[in-house]
């Protein structure tokens, strides 16, 4: 997938069971996977189940972990706000860009309320019809994809929100791709049916063609735009109307006579679509038996949990219509934690895949998927995959091997929390005072399982930042340390020449938000330099080195000689730097070899072309010489650094620049202008699709030429164009660009 670095770690796969399969005892294959201890445990569990239902069965079946994600401004946070209101978690509704200054409940940061966008995923829970629903509200901006990735990693199901006017937009495609990658079953919700130009059927067809969704509507709207009054449920064949000041009173009526023909047609379409992927319903459909609402509901659930079908709901969150039926849909069609299979990797057996049974009877396995700096120290969000976690008990961080006591266990509602004594598998909770990084796995110490870390994309853009006043340096570094721990895509480094602090991230908005947060949360004003692109350097051919470092200054001197060669690594190799020692005999004593490797690594941190790190490099040490008295680790380290500099130019180095996958959506009349502009920016157009009146241009463009693109795109398209970009890969720059970059670098370097 473009934009994400593929890690060599095995990725977690979910397989979904249909709810009709009995879970009383494991299959032979599962038994083999689980090992003897698990087998004993499972067969006991099977016997218990036959005697009486386990204590947790009822509460697990009434639990849903869902996420709400979509394109920017499709109304995710507004929808969550309504869900919380109807489930009784909040008692009044506030809008995202509210005039009352309160802002939506889930956007707990000042900055989120001011800009009207969601930056962090907030976790909250609510109850509906006796079921407990954990909701993760996820950001839609592409700069925060790591948040979306983390949220999807811990969910059992998701709601994909579309705007009924905007339809399937570029970010919807990214989010859908991520859901597919983590194999999350989902519902679709077409929002904003009250807006001018709302057309849910157009959106449904777009989802089928662009996202290749096997989907059908389970509701039909009664009227559209200003006439939007209510919804007809195609499964139950009932009409719902929403009354009351906030749409809290739902009245159920019969289907209006003038809509019966449309309802029959759409219900038949729904049954056809589901029977294509569900054999049981197909039999009834082909033998022309009448299909009862209960049969249809069971079939839709089976197909949705198996990820073969996506039911489409409709409504308008802002106008308080259609949210309650959507909640019923979450309960009816999305899986509970025991219907989802999660795999862990056993670190004792060379990362062998182990299937977790997902019940509270098992051993504790929990994943820290998000960190936040709360008022009482670090707050760690945990998704429990198996077992029970209790306050005051000891848990072990598998990644670091540390044993930690759980001081305080809380359940979260955006930024408010309530204390609980224990939590079991399937739940999402937070713990205080546990020092860890995001993506760490916790167990009770009896097993060494990890849930595998998620893919972390490489940062593509850097900014130089420094505090305005000298005395706020402490707060400044505290802020940067905290953000680094919370967000793996945010990196902090030092520029060795200028001594400035460099922050790197996923784009301009990403870094701007962090600078703004430093100002607001830590009261530190920072000056920001010009954005810089993260170039890399690499070598293109083999070059020999033979360097003798000799220094005599009275007393012990320095002596070290290294011989060997450097060469480029083959394409697609998992590491960026490789060091190999093929010296036969003791030409260099083995205790100096690590110092030589350290020297080469240090030298590769800044290439001599433009001072950026050198990648895809293999260093091979073939020979050398040492002195009984004068040789030291420092001497060999320096010899390695100078040897690298000596042979670097002979290896014909080139500069690599980050190339972005850019998707531009513009009205067709501007297609020529925008295409010309992409060519001017040295972009390669790889695709051009028509979408209604719009053209969607896909291109690979160097990031260095994309600065200020949003402004120029607006001016070229009268503000009608939009674009998204994500990192694709680093590629060599052309010769003229390389010469220009090298001369700029030499010009800016202080004269030595």
C-alpha cells in the first residue's frame, strides 16, 4: 500500500467467525496452535460450557468495540455526539464549531474545538438497550493516519461515514483501505441527508465502484434535503419518524403507501445482494419462500461479520435523524469480541502465531494502543484481548520485560474518567502510572505474547523550531518528549551544524498542530523555520577503502588501519545499513570491531553531498592493521569515519528524495491546468479517472515541489479542487536538482 513502510514483522490477521458457529470446544487445528496448556484450559472451558454457561458469556455478547471513521467533515464527531446524547452519556448537545463555545464532547482539546477538527482519538463508552458500546472517535485528516491505524487495530467493527453530497472522497478510500488491512467488519452510514444536493443512491453506487464494497441499503429515506422526514427500515418494513427538540422520540409507523413500490424494489435488491454471499438466505430466495425480518436480519449479520457484505444506513446526525436505528444496527450486525479471532505472536517460539480464545478465562493479554499525558501522569489506553486485569495486580510489559503494578484502572469518557476495580477481555480501559510506549503488550507474566506493533510510516517533512525565550527550554523539551512518546510518527532531532531542534512528521498540518500544542499546553512560544524535506543519500556502485589513521603527540598515540569496500544493498532489503566483518585471523583484534562499526554508522549519518543520512549501504571490512600500544577504540572509530569519507565520492553517491502519492480531485474544466501544473512540479501522472463532473488525477510528485500546493490549487480551480498526499518512497533526484542541492549545501556551510 502506498504511503506505508512495510515492516518485516508479521502482521496481525483477524479471521471472523460467523455467529452461527458454536464455540464450545476448539477445532483440532486450533488445539495444535494453542499448545498443551491452552488445550487443557480450553477443554475445561468446554466442559464448563456444557454444564452451565460461563459467567462472562452474557456480558461478552452484549459488548461492542466500534470506531467511527471517514473523510474530513463527513460528520464523525457530530455523529458520536448524538450517539452519546441518545444513550444518556451526555445531557445536552453541543456542535463541533459551536457558537456556545462548549464544543463537541469528544473534541476535548481547545485546539480541536477552535479548528473544528478531531486530532486525537478519544475513547468513550455508552450503553444502548442493555448493550455496552466502546466507541473510538478517529481523526479524518491524513496527517493523523497513525491514530486511525491504532484505533482500527483494537476494534471489532467500525462505522464508515460518508457525506451524501461529497460521496466517496479521497480520505474515505484511505480509511477503507486501512479497515480492509486490519480486516474490520463495517457498516456504512450516509450522513447529511438534509443538505442541498443530497443523493444517497449516488453515494452507494460510488462505494460499490470505487471501494468495491459489496453493499446494499438497509434503509430508504422519506424525502431528501429540506423534505427529509424519516427512514424506512427494509429489514423490519417499518417507517421511523423522529420527534422532540433533539429527535429523541422515535415513532414507528407503517410504510407510507406512496413509497411501497420503491421499498419493495430496494428490499429485493438487499435480499439479492446478501444471498450472493450467504447460502442459507440464497436457498430461501431461490425457492421463492417469503423471507421474514428475523431471517433477513440473521443473514445480514452473518454476511457482515464474515466481511462479505456492508449494510448501508442513512440519516442526518446534525438534524438528529437516523442515529437510533444506526445504534440498533451496531448491536444487530457488528460482532462481539468472541466472534473475532485475534492472533498473538509467541516470543518464546520465534514469533509463532498463537490464536487467542478471546475469553476472560484465559491468561491476560492486553495491548497499549494509545498514550496520553493526563493530569495525574501518563494515561495508557489498553485493549484487553484475553483474561482479566484487576487493580493492584502485577502485569508484565513483554516488550521491556518490566513488571508493573496496576495502580489505578479507569473507564474513559473523552477526558473524564470513572474508577473501576477490574476489567475483562473485550473491554477498552485506561491505566495510570504505567511507563510504556504505544504498541507494547502486557501479560500476566505466564506467557510471552506480543500483539505485534503496527506499521509506523517514516516522517516525510521537517521543521526547525526553537523557543523564543531562553528560560522556557525545560518546558519545551518536556513537551517534545511527551509528543514523541504519544505519537510514533513524530520525531525530534538536533541539527549538528546550526544546533537547532528539528521536528519531523507526516506533513505541514501535523507539525503545525504540534507547534500550536506546545504554545497552548506548555505556554512556550516557538519560532518555526522553513519546512525542510527529509532527503537521503545512497551509493550506486562499489568503492574500495584503505585508510591508515596515525597520530603521535607524545605519550600514547593513535593507530588504526581499515581496508574493505562499501556497496549498495540489494533492492527491497529490510535493513538500511549492513556491516560485515570478513577478516580472517587477527589483523584487527576482535574487541575493536564494534568501534569500527560504530564509526561507519556515525559517518553514514551524514553523507558528504548534502549532509543527510546515507541509506541502503553495506560496509564490508576485509583487512586492517593494529599497533600493540597505540591502537585504541577511538583510533579505529576515527579511521572508519575517515575511510568512509575517502571512498564515498568514488561510490558515485546520489540524493534520494521523498516522492508522494498525490490524489487531486478537480472539476473537469480545470483538468488541463492542474495536469500541467503537476508536470511543472516534476510529477508523473499515473492515473486519471472521471467521477461525475470531477476528474481525479493520481500522480507521484516529489515532496520538495509540493510546498504551498494547497494555495496554488485553490487559485487554479477557484477553490473547488482538493488533494490528499501520502508518502510513497524515496527515489533518486535528477542530475540538475542534485547539483543545485549540493551547491546550496556547500554555500550554506560555514567556511572551515
